[in-house]
């Protein structure tokens, strides 16, 4: 783009230029107007490349790098472009990439020990992206087990009472509920 403008897909996430701000949904353009300056020249029921580009640009503007829910919102926006319409393949490519980013965000949260947030993010991975969805479901199962095992370990630690051998015996019995192959076993 030789005129110095930055496209919405290239714009820094922390800044919105005027062109991107114009693509934000408003009651007027949701009602059928495709630009803030007036209705589209093409009033046919057939979506145009310009209309679909506006949909994708709006989807891209929704994204913030650390918010899985905003990637999910962007996916919902991009899904408005139907098979056979202009930019459909680009929308599908974006959806695939954003689905993987959602899982990456979830994995980052799990690595920080925030399993509840990791699970919530991974649950946003779309079902129609089977490769990423299966991996997300696998990770959710692992994180739930890890979360449960950490709770068992915490209960065992909390049950310890100095000078009472039975409390140590009870804590050991609690910890033995964690099978050797599961997360947190070595803890």
C-alpha cells in the first residue's frame, strides 16, 4: 500500500488508525450500510468483496493479543463470510490461525498455573477445527486432572499437624490418590 496507510491486519494492536475505526460496527453499517459515508453502491443481496473485506477487517480489529474471547469474537465475525463469497478462503485461513492462537493462549495460562483460565480459553477453540479442537480437549483433560491433583496435595499439606503422626499418615493416604502417570505425582 504505497500511500503510507496501514491495513487493519498490519496495524499495531495497541493503536487504531482512522481507517480501522471506520470499520467498527455501527447501527448504520449493521443495517446494511458498508461505510460511514453512506450506503454501498452495490445493493444486491450478493455480498461484494468490499463488504467481505470490511467484515474481515472488523474481525481483525476485535483482536487483542492476550484475550482468547476476542479471538473467538473475531472468528464469529469472519464466519459471516459464506462459501463461494469473495474472501471466503482468507476468512477460513484467519479462523484456522486464530483457533490455534486461542489454544496457545490457553497453554500459556496453564504454564503459569492458572488452570481455570486455561480451561476457559481452550473451551473457545471451535469444534469445526478438528485438529486444534482435539488437542484443546486433550489439554483440558490434563489441566483438570492437574488442578484436581493440586487440590489433593493442598488438602494433604493443610491436614498436617505437628506432633501428630496420624495427620502425616492421613496426608500420605490422600497423596496416594494421585496415580504415578498423572500430573503433580512427583510433587
